[in-house]
C-alpha cells in the first residue's frame, strides 16, 4: 500500500482525498516508480473540477512528477531500476508510488534535480512548443504573455528574452510585476489597473504585436485579440479564468485578418519524437542557464487541497511542487 490523492467525484478542493492505494507490480512495458517530487498545474484543477472529465472514478489525478525507478516489468528497454526519471502528461502523479508505462518517461540529466524536473516538465515543454512551434519567436519580435509571473509565464519570458524578443507581461500585482521583470519581462502591465490593449499599443508605437500567449481564457480573450497587429496570432493554451465564451470567427476579419489557435501539450507530446524534442530543448536551456526554474511554493502531498486553493486564488507564483 502507498498513499495518493484521489477524487471520487468532481468538485472543489475538498474532493481531494489522501488515501491508501494499491500499486501492484509492473506489467509488460511498465515500471514501478517511487516519486520524489510532483508538479502542480492548472490542468489538475480542470481534472478535479470536471472541466476535463476523468474516467473510472475514484482516480488519482496530477500530470507530472519525478522519481526513481524501483522495479522494471517485462519487455522494458532503455530503463532500469535506479534510473532517475521524470514525465509529463501522465495522469496519476499525485502519489508516493505508481506503476506506469515507459512511453512518457524521460531520463534526467545529472544537472537537473528531482524538484526542478517536477516543477518544469509540463510548464517547460509547454513554453517550448509555444515559442518554438506555435509561433517561432525571432530576435526583434515583441510578444505579449499573460500570467507572466506564473509557472509557464516565468519560463516563457526568460526563454523568449534569450531568443531576442521584447516581452510584455500581464500580471496582477506590483510584486508579480517585479518577479516577471526579474525573469526576462521588459514591460509589465497591471491588468487590474490598466487598459491592456491600449498599453500594448503605446509600447509598440500603435502597431500591436505579432503574437499573444494567453493561458487565462475567458477574462482576457477579447483584450488579447485587441493587442494584435494585422495578421497576428492569438494563442489560447489554457483557461485559468474559465472557458472562453462562444465566439464568432467573423470577428477576426475586421480586427486585422487575425489568426486564432487553441493548443494543448497533449498534441505536442503525442509521439516520442515530439516529447523528446521538447524535453531535450528544455534540459539544454536550463543547464546552460538560459532558463531558471522558480520553485516558489512546496506543499506536502497530503496538503494538496490547500495547494489547489492557493493556485486558484492566484496566490502562487512560478512553479509549485508537492512532496510525497
């Protein structure tokens, strides 16, 4: 028996239950993993609330972690007991131990510690695909990043700055503005106090920007569109403030023949090739110091409900790690 956080039905943080679970032995192509650090992400809130339904309740939720392989099942290649590994987009991470297939596992470099790995796999590979695939950020670009002091935001700002971009970040407080500016953000907009599109136009001599990265959703969608220059790209990759209201694509025309995409990390890690491309680029950026991972909160696994309350209450910055 081992401990895990499970949900028996969707709901608020109170549905997160710290319980005994059976792990069992690994089957063909599987390993038993002792987890040392677990990442907290907004997708976990979507699974808990039922926005993204989870099948076969009760279920362990959570999407990323790092740890050590304790046992290897039959027909496993490339991994052995004692290997330090991490993964992302592998539902069931809120646990001390788990059995899982090796398809999503990545061997950790010595220079990356377990807490770093758990804090960055999901958010870092998200930042990677956003700036290297969805819109390839080039030197001289000016970009807008919502939730710039959040987990994805801090990584994205640093990485884009390294690529030579000017970064405009939207944040909710002076403290978060200072944090974003310390992590590659050139201009911080306090979205509660300022008109975001107007400020973006002022910072770009009236032109607008070629791309907006928006993981907030409902509360920021229209402002994001109004920040774009003609032919600009609105990248919606999350909905921390709630799902976007029904939208008529015809509105994109008068605003400048804009482009709109809704991305997901699941697609960008769907093959081993895509997963390793993102993970290797992330490891390289971190080990070379281009991106630093800010673990600004840690909670014991049994306090996961409080971690969810703080995340939803916008009380967290950077990355959050749960300790099994």
